[in-house]
C-alpha cells in the first residue's frame, strides 16, 4: 500500500435493539415485583440507574442505550400504533 493513501477501517458495533432492551428490563422489574412503568419513568426522567433492578442484568442492559434513544423509540412506537 502506498503510504500517501488514506487507510480505511471500520468498527463493528453491536446494534442495540431498544425495544428488546425495554422488554427485558420490563420483565426483570415485573419479576422482582416492581411497577415497571413507574420504575422506567423514574429512570428516564432522572437518569438514576437505581430505579432499575440488577435482576437478570437489567441495570447493565439499560445502560447500553442513551435515555434519549429510549424516548425516541417509545414516541415512534406510540405514533405508529396510535396516530397512524
């Protein structure tokens, strides 16, 4: 390869399915006897991960996505299912 050429590389990133993550976190909260909606709203509003149980690795899983991505996915789903 000529040293004057730009080298390209790509980073393989794990695509995170927000919907799948929300489902897993929801189920973990439910299994532990929490109100999943209240807990998830608390997490989204505050950013405090202690709203999410560590049961079934739920806290670690939800931290893999940004809160604004969660809100975006929820809003898109609401619009798609309720307004169209």
